[in-house]
């Protein structure tokens, strides 16, 4: 990273230059979700007395989070499993807690309490909870985004699992409570230059711009590169991992191998994956068994046909495999 962009050293002029680039960096197809997250939903919350969010708004915010960052389709399913009264009551309690704070910014203990309250909802872990808490105060509450965390801890010692824009994030409350004061230190330093307050939301936006500049779109990054084999692709989250048909295919095999209960448990915990769970999932995806399935999938279903047709084919293949397994067990094989 350029010295002028470093979290601990960036000045107000550079910060504002990057901030102005944010609208151009966000994909055009996400403009509607951006408007909902930044304007429509916060305004709706302000107009309610007491403040709360609806289930529909929660789903839209999750759509924004998934489209803006790492796509995890299971999170949307979990969010939709919350009922309207629970979403309303939980958000009302958390926003009430925030309104009772005598001075801003709130202490880490207060922020921790609000995050824990929102985390009672299905599919809501620490990162999503910070997105919800930030709705009532985007000036002081930073959203726990990948780009913001990696930018803030850029100079931290590298780990075995990456550094810089590839640094591993465990999405824990502990990590957020380490990030929270760093964001406020940056805000205070920039405010001393400008004479006016800098919002946590603007810090998040600058982090997003820096992250996207360092990680060009797949088409640009792949230009001139030889296409990977299916086996190589199974290691790459940007290839088959983002293919909806393959996701459905792999999901069915997860259920077949791990069982419904274990997969449901992983879904709940995947709201913000822990390192151990990620290792388990990634290790399973890299086994020869799953590599072979990836290769077979790409040969058999990765070509022509609609996504729904490929999904049907994948499900049919799963059913046939289960049937064969049952027949073998009956035969004592």
C-alpha cells in the first residue's frame, strides 16, 4: 500500500480524494441497495417512535451486505427465518439502548451490548449487527466491513493465513472491539485537520475504495491468463464457488455427508464464520472427493442450459448417488 494511503498516516486531502471516488467504485447495479442502506431505511427508522426496523428492511440490508462484500447465500435464508415481531422487538430494544447513552461516541461496553442484542436474530453475527447499529448513528458507529478491518490492521504482523487485503477475518466481537477505537482515533486525527467531524461511514467508504482499487474486477484480473482446470477452480472462491448451480449441487452433498442437523448448525454459525468453521468447510471443499465432483459438475452441468436446468441435473445426480449407496448397503458391500 502507498504510504499516503496507510491508515495511520493518511491526511485529510488524500482521504477526501478517495471519498469522492466512492460513487464510481460501487457497481451501478447496486445503486438501489446503496440508496436503501444509506438513505431510505435510516430515514424510515428516524420517523418511527420508538425506532425499529422491519423484517423486510432487515432482508434488504442483508442483500446489500452480501452484494457489497462476500456472497454467502445461506445468510439470506437465515435472515428470512426471523419473524416480524422478533425483528421489531429486538431492534426496538437495541435502538432504545442507544438512545439512552448520555454522550457520543458510545463506550465499547455499550456498543458490545447492542451488538449482542442484535445477534439474537438468526443470521446476524457481529458484522451484520454493526451494520444495524450504525443505522442510528453512522457518524460514530463503523460497520465491520472486510475492507475497513484490513485497512485498519494493514501494518499488523502477517499471519499464516494472509496479510494486507487477504488478511483472515474471524468476524468476532473481539475483533470489532479492536477496530472500534482505531476508527475513532483516525476520525479524531482527521477532524483536527478539517475542524469538523468525520463520520465513521466516510471512513468505511474510503476503505472500500482502497480495497476495490487493490482488487480489480475478475474480468480485468483474468485478462491474458490461462483458464484454470476444474480441480484448480475448486480452490478458488471466485470461480465455481460463486456459481449458483454448483453451490446448490455442493449443498446437497454437504447434507448427504454431514447430515441435515450438522448443516443447519453450520448455517447458523456461518452468520459470521469462525476460523475453525472456515477451515472445516474449506478442507472439505478441497478433498479429492469434492474436487472430483467439481470437475464432474463443470463437465456435465457447467455448459449449456439454464441455471434451473443445471440445478435440476445436480439434484438428480445427488438422488442417484444416494440410491446407489442404499443398494450397496443392502447388498452388504
